[in-house]
C-alpha cells in the first residue's frame, strides 16, 4: 500500500511537471508564431480570428480538461482499491474481481503508465492548441490572463475535484475504472511498452515491498480511532504479531511448578491429589524423563468404575516435545496440525524446562490470562519465582527483584505440591 501511494505521489508530481513544461512549450510556440506573423503589434492578433478558431479553442480546452479529469479520477480510484475489497468482490463477481486485481496489483505499473501517458498527451496538446487559438481569438496581450485561467481550471477541474471524487467513491468507480484503464492499455500499448522498458532499466527490475506489519498495525489503529475496529480487536491484532517474536520459554509453566505423576502412581493417587489441570505429565524418575501425559477425565472415569489400583502409565498418551526456542507461531501450527494441547519444553541440555499448552499460546494472542474455577494463580511463572525467592531467603540469600516482572502477590501455600 505504501508503494502504491508512493507511486501515486510520483504520478501527481509528473503531471504537474508536464503541465508546466506544456505551458512553457506553448508559450515558445506562440512567440515563434508571433514572430512568423511579421512582428504584429502585441495588443492585436496576427490575423483576424474566424468562427472556426473559436470552435477549435473551445474544443481544445474541453477535451484537454475532460481527458485530464478522467485520468485523475481513474488514478485516485485505482490507488484507493484495497485487497480486502477485491477479495470480497471475488465471491460476488469473480470476473470483475480478476480484472481489478490484475490492473491494481499484478500490472499496476502498466495501469499507471497508461493513465500518465494519456494525461500527458491531453495536457500537451491542450496547452499548445488552446494557446495558439487563444492568441488569435483574444490577442497576445490577453494570453497571460488566458494562461492563468487555464491553470486554475486544470488545478480544480482536472486535479483536485476528480481526485477527491475518485478517493471518496472508489468502490462504485472500481469496475468502470478497470474497464477504462484496460482500454487505455490496449490503445496506448506501444508507448506503454517503451515506458516499461525504461522503468525496468532504471529500477533494475526490483520492486519495493507492498505491505508490512508496521503499516498493518498503523491502519488498524486508524480504523480503531474511526470506530471501525473496536478496542478488543485492536488488542488481539497487536498481540497476534508477537507470536513470531516470543518463544515457548516465554509462556511455559516452569518446571518448578509442574504438577505431574511418576509412572508407578495409581488412579487412587491421582484422585487423592485432585490436580486443577486436565492434562498431567507422567515421568519415569524425574521431570527430565517425561514419558507422556494422562487426562484427568480418564482416571476419574476409572475411579468411578472401581479401578482405583490401575497404574496411571496404562492411561499414558504420547506427549509432544519442542525446543525452548521455538516461536509461538510455529508452536501454534504444530498444536493444530497434530491435534495436541500440551508439549514438553526441552532446554539446551536436553532436560525438561517446563510445560507449554495451547492455552498458553491463546493467552498470548488474547493478551490476558484464561482463568477457570480451578485455577489458583493467574501466572504460574510468578508462582515459580515466588517459590525460588522464598527458598533463597530461607537459606540466607538476597534475591534482587526481576526487572521484567511486576510485583505479584501469590499465595504460595495454596500452590505447593
């Protein structure tokens, strides 16, 4: 989008420059015409104006303004078309959407070249033709006033007004603009072909990016201020982009507060502990040897069936393992692809660093903790640090406050295993 807007600004500057050059060229042409007429007095025309001269003057002015008006409104409408509009139109009118997409995205350089070419021709021919006939009709003494009036007419009637209309009503003008530009490309193809080759030679065939994350967030904030996007939606959009920069280690439940069972534990042990989690890891000798996980519903069901002596390892399910450095975007995709909700986070030495769940990733996306009636603490990472600080103080060590964490009061007694 930034690239499209940048190109639009280049086109506007080019048109203004072309208009100035055309006016200068017309002035030089008129000066030469006046000299060729034998040095006629400056306040009189070189020859008597005819009715045909008047008609040609009006024709040159009207056609120049008309074609320039069409080019300006087409440029503004084309550059205002958004990818979301094209995607929505794809379901209602696929053929129209395909044409608009081709001219706006796939061949935008060709589209702008066609508009610029016609606008340049209109300005140049209009300036020369109307200037020459104005000298005959009004006399060279009035040529300065005529030029000033034409400049204002071009500024308002072929720049400001049509560009404003195109930018405001671009949705209704999208398809007519596409048809207009398609016709221009067909008629002016030889000139456009030359323009493309020159552009490619200058740019080296490289094209700048069209859209990036910062621009997306900036547009979302504009939409929120305009009332098109609510606060919660903007909040989620901001956190969505954090998934690529945050890792499993940033959101996992640290090892020191993991609740799990050894392999020889029974259903009765699980029911007695009554853990506040639906999925619990099973380990062989320590948490460095996590062999799987069990569902709380499974051992509660066996307890209800009178099978309380059943070892929990018989209910064990395979557990996903991920490195501590995996990004949340990749982790979320693995959870979805494999239909898993829990994974063991492995540190750089191959040991267990913690447990991460699908809920942890979703909490990051939503920017809030998902609490249920069984949760006793909103942030288990704060619980883990609280335990560490408490044990360090018991041993006489002074632990400085963590710079990245806010002070959080946690009831450690309720979270002890």
